[in-house]
C-alpha cells in the first residue's frame, strides 16, 4: 500500500532537519541515530527490515543492519530526523522508477518503499563507492542526504560526474565508470591525470532521467584540512 507522508525540511542545505507529521497509526522508517525529537505517543521499534539477507546487504551498502520504525499510537504525532553529516537533504517520491543511492545516503522512508543493496561488480569498486550501492524501489516517500548541498541535474543524452560527487540517479539512466576524456590517449597520460591532476574516474550517465550531485566531497575536504592538523613535537 502506498503511503504519503506529511513533512517539512528546515535549515537546509547546511544543517537540515526533517519534520514528519504522522497521522494516528501511520509509520515512518529511518536509520538508527537519525531521530532528533519525537512526540510522547510515538512508539519506536527496531528490527531488520526484509530479513537477514537484506540487512547484510544494507550494511555492505554503507547503512545500518537495523532499521527503526516510528509509529504514532492513538493520535497524530511528530518525529524529527537529522543526518549525521554536514549536508543537504532531498525528498524523492517513488512511483515506479527506481533510484540508485551512494553509500550512506539513505535517511528515511515511508511504507511502500524498499531499500536494498545492489551489487555493482568491478565498476562499483573502481568508482570509489565500494562494491555495493543502494537501490530504492516501490511507491512512497524517500529521503536521502549527502555532504554539501545537493543539486538536481536533468540528463538527456550523457553526463560525466566525478565519482566522489554523485549522490543518486534514477534507474532509467545507465552508467559506467570511465576516465576523464583528457586521460584517454594512453596509460601514461591516465596515470598522470589520476595521481597529479586530481581527476581520474568519472561516472558516465546515459539516457534520460534525473541525477543528483553534491557540491562538496569529504576526501577533498580532508585533503585540504590535513596540512593544518596539530603536529606532535619531540
């Protein structure tokens, strides 16, 4: 059964808070530790959604083995969620087409949505996102987050996105991991670009659909801040 959530998002894109207003008996599912506040009549139940296999797959996809279910008992109630990282929050309404998510992007969902691991083989490994991505299917509300702001991009043909900046894309798009065009002539050129130019592997999206990219990358930030770290003396 399709479920529609009443919600609002505050303080985006830096420190977004998701407010979900549940009708009596209505539920919302979320990552553990995502709950910030909830009404006294909200009941929390933790469990493995979809069984052991899907729970293990979610772990490989950068999410928790456990999913928390919040239910408004006897009366309407509000529950608020916040992501662990510093970044934007996006709502997506699933209505047939699936959505691919990067590791760790999932925050919350309504009933009618299934979030499971999707094995990507070698192309997932070389993308830097690991061997497993998440795939959301079904009908209902989905909320995902990232580091930095999140910008939607309409794809009609092809789009190249650095693998560190892609957050999600509709499964109407096909993709492959490749090198940036300037690194294609030969192996020496590829290695020089990858190790010294800061650019190397990109996700080539093809077809028609929507993709979401983040405006910041954790590894790039850590590289920038690393020289300023306190250094031990003696």
